[in-house]
C-alpha cells in the first residue's frame, strides 16, 4: 500500500511537471504574442542587421519579448538573421513569427514614371527600397557600367522604362540597376528594334525624341501626330524648335533654378546649350525627361502627314493645333499667346 502511494505521488508529480512543461511550451511557442490592433504589421530587416536590431523592431509589436527571445535562441534565429521585408499577422504565436521573419521575404511593387532625371528617379526608388539615393545614383551613373552597355550619362535615363516591377525590399542598388537593364532589353523586342531601324533612329534616339514628345503632350492619342511633326523636321534637316528642350537647357542655369517657365520667350532661345533645338538642328544629346511607353511607341509608329508645325490649342487645353505652313502656324501661335496674356502668364 505504501509503495502504491509513492507511485501515485510520483505519477502525480510527473503529470504536474508535464503539465507545467506543456504550458511553458504553449506560452513560448503556441500562445498568440502580438500586441498591435491592426490586422498585420511589417518588419524591415536591413542587410547588416543583427538580432538586437530585429528585437528592437519587434518589442513594441509583441506582448512578451522575453518568451520570443527564448524561442529565437532555441531555433537559432539569433545567429541567423536574414534581411528583407516581413509581415507579422495579428494573433501570430512566436513560432509563426520566427518562421515568417526567417523565410518569408515579401516582395513589393515598385512603380515609377514622370521622373525628370536620374537623381529624381533615385530618390523615388530610395523611398521604396533599402538602398539610399546616393547608393542608387552612384550605381546608375557608374561609368564602367554605362560604357559597357552603350549608354552615356545623358542617355542613361532611357534605360528605366516606366512601369510596375516586383522587387525584394533589400535589393541592392546595383541589383536594381541590373534588373532594369534586363527590363529595358526585354522592352526592346525585335519588333520595336525593327521599327526603330525602319525610321532611321537608334534606340537612344527614339528614347530622346519620345522624351520631347511626352513633354509636349500627355495625350496618348495626340502623341503620334506630334512625333510625326518632329520626324518631318528631322527628315528635311529643319531644327526641332522644341520648347521643352529649351526649358530643360534653362533649368540647368543658376538664374532659372527653382523657377517654373510657363511661357517660352525669345531670351530663352538665345541660351547656349546643345539642348537648344532652336539653335542646333537634330536631336539633343539625350533625354530631357522620362517618356511614357505611349510616347515611345508614338515615335516608333509616328503618324505620316505633312504637318511641320503645331501650337497649343487655347480652346482645348492639353491639345494642339497643327499646321503645314508657317503662316497658318503663326495664326495658331498668336491665338495661344493671346490666351497666355489674358491669364497673366508673361514668363
């Protein structure tokens, strides 16, 4: 009888210990441990982060950081931190959290367009990916890379085709640049290359002209006609006389920094710059902005017509009036100049 009592006592103690151990395992591994009210929270782990860096981010998100530490140590996460963007969902337990931030790097969609320069594009990308703008612009302007790929600093913006792309947050500056080169080469299909050759332009020249067309009009249905005007001028050796290139040249000068030119004046036409297409015939050295895909395809599929001139339409703002003769163009231009004056726009 005495031995039976001892065995029962040992068994009872064993059950208690097992229960306590089971509860400990539950509280450490399986008990929900999130402290936020939203459905999910994101954790961004930098490429050079250590466990303490991760812990600092997690602590405000968790109910019990110490229990998380215990399991992280047990699962060897403390010495195996991986960079990336990770999600923690409301109600997750420590085991799920560790599994998530160890192996479920979530990609993000990067979208860009309308960037006027590599610097502005680098700043836009740095707000979405881990590298800072200085690292990104350095990769973009790397001379060895540009020379190897046949770009110059003036044409390099054309390598970045505006669209939506999927990247991991911790993508390096060089990896971002290299991926965009692949996207550029994919964009320039054999069909587009054939069209460029047929109109007598290189890929860089198509991109440069597309940037001018895009700055002239954001209306996709009008861009092929504008592209046709510029192609007509190029084909007869007539200067492009494109106001957007003049503004681009002006903004490079100290006196125009921080200003907005709403009205091109004769003084602007005297600016000494290879981008002054009133002074110099042919295309400028490179892009003046990032063209939309519609403008690129508008150049490749430009409208065949006999127009040599166009002026902004005062009755349909955002659109233009086209002319075959200088006399008709002057009528259209004076009409728009009167509109600008009526609006008090003098410079």
